C-alpha cells in the first residue's frame, strides 16, 4: 500500500465508487460478500488498492495545503514542478493562532516584530504525490488556498 487505507467512514461515503471499482474487476456484490467472509486478506487487499487509487486522485488534484500549530502557520502552494511555502512564526508567548483570539491578534499585528514571515520553494522528489502525502501525514490539510492567497501579498514567494 502506497498511502493509507481509507477509514470506515470514508469507505462508506465512497460506497458507489467502491462498487464501480469492484465492477471493473468483475466482482459482483455476492462475490464480494463471499470474499469478505472467506478471504478477509483478499478483501483487505482490494480495499488497499481502492484506497491508493482514491488518494492518488485526491493528491493529484490538490493545489494547497495548510499546517497550522499554536505559534506557526505553514501554507503550501503545490505548483507543477515544486511547492512554494509561506511560513509565519509567532514569537510572542501566549498567542495561539489556532484560536479565534490568537488568529485575530495575528491579523491585527502583522507588522509586529514578533511576527516573522518566511518563504521558500522546494522541488518535488521523483514522486510528487508521495511528497504531498508526507505533509498530510505530518498534519497538513488540503484547502482551497484562501490563507495562502491572502498572505502571499506580504512575502516575496520564491
């Protein structure tokens, strides 16, 4: 398995797509029930293959990732050949930008010496989707890029 198995909830939400996936392999509903009952390892392998296909599609389409912790914000723009990063670090104690109050403080104090902006870019490895997935495993989430687009006016993006 290249990525991660979809959760039970994700599989339930993608039930129609999973049925189509099984159909492309000429597996009927009755055959699937038998496989699950008598060959659970084969059933798990099928779920793993489906999970990887779903992840591959999602990662290929993803354009922005965000990873926000109490005193840092990492905003990624997933370009064709590399990813651009806008990083914001808060050096003031007791400011937690994951809270509405802390984020409000950040918006009001962008020019404060305790707010540090950085930017960088990094080329992908041979497997760009694996690079994206690694960031997701580390806590990043796929977004529409609203924060990246808003903050890019404050930094010279590499």
